């Protein structure tokens, strides 16, 4: 099977699942099976409180998840360029948390730019990377959304990890 036919098959399967989720009869039947089994089947990702949102608007939920992936991947690339070494994972964790909070209510301008980027991404084949112009726009958005104190928190997480590693490496006392 070629990559394009595999992608077409996967895309059709995703559309079939989306159609099923929008079919009240199928949802009732699936719930009945789960009830008869006496357990929560929980197939797929752990959506938790987001399940209702996904069921109400699966296409919008997919777009939201895709946009989140694009933004956080660009944050990771941006931080990777800072050569943080052992400090990268904690810096990235702090950055993801802060950026996710900051993007809960973006300005109309940032919202329009993000929606244009996700629309562009979803309109191209999966194997085609996001254009450089869109990546640069994401970087500018990240830099505009994160405030000075946010960058200080992110860099502080990297510094603490480096200090901890340094102390452990040379058997120095760990500070509180």
C-alpha cells in the first residue's frame, strides 16, 4: 500500500469515526455495550473533561488539538535553539503550562493568525511541513504572548535543573 493510499484509508477511517460520534443511535448503542460490560471501555485518548467538547464538535476539537500541537512544537523548537541542555525538559514543561494559560483568551488579532495557521496546516497533506512563514508567525505569536516574567520563569526552570544536575554530579549539597 502506498503512503497516499494509507493516508486516504486513515482519513476515511477518521471520518467514519466522526460520523459515528455524530450519530445518536450509534452513541446510544456504544453506551449500552459499555453499560452491559459493566465498565468504562475508554478506548482512545484520555479526554477526561474534554470528552463533552469533542462529542459536541469533533471537527472543532480536532482543529483545537492540531493548533495546540503546532504551537507547542514551535515553542519546543524555539527553546531548543537556546542550547539549554539538561534544562530543556523543565523549561519546556514550564513554557507549555504558561503558554497554554496565556492562549486561553488571545486577542482577536492573535486568534485570527492562529486560525489561519491551523487552516493552512489542515489543508495540506500530512507529509508536507508547515511553511516557514507560518512557523515564523507562530514564533512571533509565542514571543508576543509570553511576557517578561514568563520568560524568567521558563529560564528559571532550566537554571534550577542545571544547578541540581551540577550539584548531583559533583556531590555538592542540594539547596532547598
